[in-house]
C-alpha cells in the first residue's frame, strides 16, 4: 500500500517519544513504592532517593523523574484549586487616581451590578455604563478628562486623546496589571513549596486559576493568595472623637433595631467593653459579638447617622486578638477621605523577621522611595498621635508616633507567631498585587478521596478494556486481534502525548479515554462490516479488505469529525473537568484515526500480502444481520407517536418539576463528609437547616444526600455564598462542624474535621462556586450546546449538500437532549446518586450529541452512497436498505459502548455516576433517534422534493420521485 513506509516511521518515532515521556512516571512510581516499603527507615529512604536509572542518553534520578512525571488532577491526587479574581474596580479607580467624579462613581456602581449577570469583561461593561450615565446626566465628559483618565497615572493620555484611544490604553494597562498579579501569585506559590503547581490566566478575564496538588491547608492557601500585600498607613481616630456617635447608635437601636438587622434590646455600649481597651482602638469586642457590631455599623441607618467628622471613617478590626485578651478583637476607627486613598500606600522593597526589645517576633521592612516620602510626611504630621498599619483592611498595629521617620524604615508588630511572621514576609517579599483579589471558586480534594478515585478509575478502565477485547475478538476473530493491537498502541500514544504536552489527567479525562476506546471499536466495526459485505459479494480476501477500508473511510471521517467538533466546543466553552474530558477525547480521536485506519491497515496488509489468511468473523457471528431487512420508513409514524409522547412528557416534567441544579449553575458550597458510622441524611439536613439561617432569620438552601455509602454525605448550601471572604468560608465550616457534631467522634477538633483523611472522619472534599462564576459557567454551557448544534448542522450541510439531512440530524439531537433533560427532571429526587444539572452534565449532553451524530452520519453516508448506486429504488426502499445494511455496525458500536459506560457507571466511583447515567440514556436514545427520527425526518422532507434520476418502487412503498 502507498505510504506504508512513512506510516511505519511515524508510528515508531511517535512511540519512542511517548516512551521517553512516560519512563519518568514509571520510575517515580517505582521509587515511591520502594520508599513506602522502607517503613520510615530514613537511611534506606535516602539511599533509594539517590538511586539513578541510566538510559544511555541520560541519567534519571527521583527528583528529576518527579518533576517530569504525568500530572494528575486534584480528583486523582488530592489538593487545592482556587480561581482568583482581581478586583477590576480597584484597577479602574487607581488609573483615575481615585477620582471622586460623580459620573465615574455612578458608572462604577452600575458596572458592579451589571457584572453579576454578564460574561463581558468588567472594563467593557464599565465603558458601556459610563456612556449611559454620561449621556443621561448631559455632562459630555471625555475619558481623557483630568478627573478621569487624563492624570499623572496615565501620562500617555493627553487632553485631546480620543475616547477610543483612551479605551485602548486603559484596557492595555488593566491587562498588564492582571499580568503583574499573575507573576506575584506565581512567586507566592513558589514560596509555599507546592509540588507541580499549575498557575494559569483565564483568557479574556481578570481571573487566575491556581492548582496545587497535594496541598491540604486551604485556609492558608486562600490567605496567601488573596492578600494584596498592599501595606497602607492611616491616621487613627480615638474614643473622644467617635464616642458621641456610639452613644447615638445606642439610643437609635432601641427604636430601629429591626431595620439594622439586630434586636431592639441590644445595648451597643455594653458590647464595646471600653473599660478593657488597652490600645489606640475605639472598642474591645467579644469575638461572638463582632457580627452584630458589623451589622450595626454597616447598616443604612448607622451610615446615615454619622456626623460630618466621621463621614468617611473606616471601621477596621485588628489582625488577631491581643495576647492579653484572646476572646476579643479590637475595633479601630481609621480616618478616611472622599477617595478612601491611604496617606501612605507604598510598596515594600524588603521585609524580614526580627525581634523587638522584649523578644517578641516583629517584621522589619523598608519602603520604596515613594512610600518613604509619604511616610515621612505622615509621621511628621502625627507626632505623639497614633498611626495604623493595615494590610487588606486589617490593622496589624497602631502605635503612637514618637518622632518623624525620614528613611522609610518601619516595623510591624502584631502578636505574631514565627510561622505567621514568615507568611507575612513571604507575601511582602513576593510583591504587592495591583488590586485586591477574591476567591470566586475553590475546590479541595483530600488525598484519600483522590486515591479512591484513582482506584475506581483504573478498575473501570481495566474492566471496560477487557470487555472490548473479549467482544471484538469474539465477533471479528483474527481481524479483532489486530483491532486490539491498534487499540493498545492508541492508548500508549494518548498517555504519551498527555505527558509530553504537560497536560493534566483527571477522572473525567479517564472517562474520555474510555470513550475513545469505544470510538476505536466503532472505527474497526465500520471497516470490518464493509469488508464482510465485500466478501459476501464474492471478492477475495485481499480485495475485500482493500474495498472495505476504501468504502469505510468517508463514514469514519464524517463520524469522527462531528465528534471531534463536539470535543472542540467542549474545550473552548467548558471549564475545569470538562476541558480535561474534551482534551483527552480530541487526542483520542486523532490517535484513533492514525492507529485504527492507517497503522491497522499497514499491519493487516503486511499479513495479507504474505499470502496469509485473516478472518473477519467467527462461526457464531458470520451471518448475524446479513439478511436482516426491516421496513423502518413504513413504521416511522409509530416512532413519531412514541417520540412525541416522550418529548411532551419530558417537557412537561421540566416545566412542572424543574431540575436539581448543581452549585456550578447556582453558586454555593458542596462538602463531602465522611463519618465513622452510618448516618441518616434527612436528620442531618434538618439539623443543618437550623444552623444555616440568614441574618433576617430565614433558612438558607441546605441539602444532605448519601454519597456512595451510608457513612458519607454530600452536603450543599448557599449560606453566605455572596460573601467571598475567607472569614465567610471559615464561618460556614464552623457551623457545619457544629451541626454535625452529634454524628462525629467525640474527640474530633474543628481542625481535624476540616482536613479528614482515611484514618478519621470529616471533610474529604469541598467545593465553592461564587455566583458570578456560576453565571459564567451556565452561560458557557448553553453557548456550548448551541455552538455544537450549529456546527453539526453546518458540517452535515457541507458534507451531504442537502439541508434535509441537516434538519433530520439536528432534530434527532434536539430529541435526545430533551429526553435526557426530562429523565433528570423526573428522576433526580429518586435516584441514589447525584443527578444535578452542572458542567459535568453539559459535558455528558455534548458527548451524547457527538455520539448520536456519529451514528446518524454512518446511516446518512450509506444513504448518500445508495442514492448514486441504487437508482431503481424508491426513496423509501433506499432508506430501508441503507438502515438495514448498517444494522451490524449500529448494534456492535452501541452494544460495546453501553457495556463500557456500564462498567464506568458501576465501578468508576460516585463522582462519575450522574455523568454516566446521562450517557447511558443518551446512547440508547441516540441509536433510536438516528434511525427513527433523523432518517425519518430526512426522508419526509426529501420525498416532497424532486430528486433527479431516483425512481422505481419497493414492496413497502409506492411513492416515486419524479424527475425535475
């Protein structure tokens, strides 16, 4: 055959590259097994780690192998993933030099509201809102105005710079600021000692994705990443200046407490504990009362009562309780201004741990030149007065200024432990973020759950692979052996390419690989079924295989192209796990075409050209489906009735019962909690409902459901989801711990509960999705489905040149999607596994659409072929012949795919069950719709046209297509 040598060379070179990439993974795993077997013997472990593997062209040692081994996702290895969002309002405010222009402020406020339900970039929404406000107020401000962007911070903007030019400059500066934030975050992660971290900017947004396999302390990670390292220095207001306001609040609460979110009998002055105040703060509040004080000070009533001297005052809490009073937190009154820009806001050049004269841990630092000048001015102005040192709106210290400080050197004390001081030095040393950052999405997977996922994934993978091997050899005999060989090589290439591309393997990625195996089976089935047809037509074995490969090629390319198109859509519109699934599917499809079409052909013809025989059937399967002919078109009206009834029921259920949406779409928190005994999900849910009450006394959404077994629960809640602070996360975990305490071991602490492992109960996995991210995920999911349908319609139209085929294909896909959605609507309350509508579900829908269209394309390809070759048939007879002749392929592909999915469904772990259930329904109805919906609709619309040259009759249909 032509190109045999080139294909062989490519296969060998690709194999050597993959082998070179996979050896480090194998070697690192081998060393780790030996380390585990050493049972803590430090001398033996050191010897094992110093071992080297001589490969001839290089030497491989453990640390090098560890760096180059295949990356595993959090769901397989355990660890932490956070999605950080840089505060773009802060960036805009900084570029306008914190202008107080009313048009600017109103535009920023409106942008904040619009952004909650928008997928556009913040800065684009800002410019839209600015234009609206500017026009409504009739101010006719230009963006280059000195009160906006025409200031010292943007020297490239002149008074005559056009608005379009300003927009371009501002966008470029904001993008650069996000790039700076990315570098700062990456430096901080390096200082944390994370192994194989993955830090990426999310294109088109101000978000940064951070993945740290193996990390356990999510609070520490969030704190390190969210801290802006923007040290600020402020003047401090004290009790004599603030006291009258507090007195006013105390009297007003008795009359308006309800509107302030607190009870009317709250005595505000009693909460302040002024008699215990030993610092330059204005109150010493019990930790349990800080939430009440926040409500009062931040309420609209409280804000309106402020006198002129504290109109812009910022109330800030101390960094942590004082050593002399560990149950209280000091409240400070920071003198603000209309712009709320700190008098000193300079970056730190150096920071180091030191000790004061009493031996306490402190942090010494040197400011940059700008900060040093501002610090000198502030200290000169406030001799014998207090100045507060703040970091991210927390007061670390507020000492009295003894003398002016001219050199920019200062010291931060804050009752630090050695570890806390080191964390602060690391953060300051990595540089400051250009704006505040917040965690809008976070996932934590415990190492035990990760190992369980690996085990479940490998078991399902092995069982699915075994099923395919047994079935394909049973059905196709010797040809099946070559199919298995091609599949093994295919898998080797997939893993090698994943490793060489530094891609991360996830649990959905393993599912994508298993589905690739099913696609590989489909490729071989198409080839071998066509080869069988040629053999039955009387051709010799060599000619039969040649024509089998030749006639199967179009169907294979069309089928794989539509599935690949779906995977591309998934990759670009999906996030996280969906991308992993789509990536492995794309690689798998490409490698399937190479191994099952090209490489398999080389191997088969190498055997045949030597005069050796190669069977394409076994005795039990030789004549299966050979003479099967069914009047599908004649029965289409029954199928229409069945499909219409199912569709109406499903749509009715969707409108009446709705769906169970996952936190991906609604925002919220998920916790998987493991117990040391059986627990009742309903009882736990009722206990937690009492704990998760909102500030106005209403219940937050809470659900507890058995996850995997009766000793594990999946708990979901939207409590405090709009609060993206670390404190809110800790509050939710504290309430979860207290609500579950009766079901937990008596000696378990909150710390142990938050970091459970296989040896004790607690949280083994957690996930948080903020409302803005949830909205983006939902929008992208809908766009993904629409884009996939549009792409498939266009592809079918181009390939088959008839809109009727495109219409039939898309109608079948719509039918399949409605059936799956209806099943999830009807059954989500009753199934013992997760049936949420989330991004995994969107991936399942799109995968089913890809599979369904693949099945449809095979039938359409045969119809197109028969339109050229069987012009004596009526259109109905031609359709029936086409569908009947592809039944062998349809059955074999659907049957093996369903077996594979069943293996993953049963053995693949709880995280994949909902995904695989959607696949099971979809594959079944996808096969049905290819025959009874896509083909039937294409037929009904084609028969009303005028197809030239197609005439004749069959016993099942007398309709004749007249010539044009």
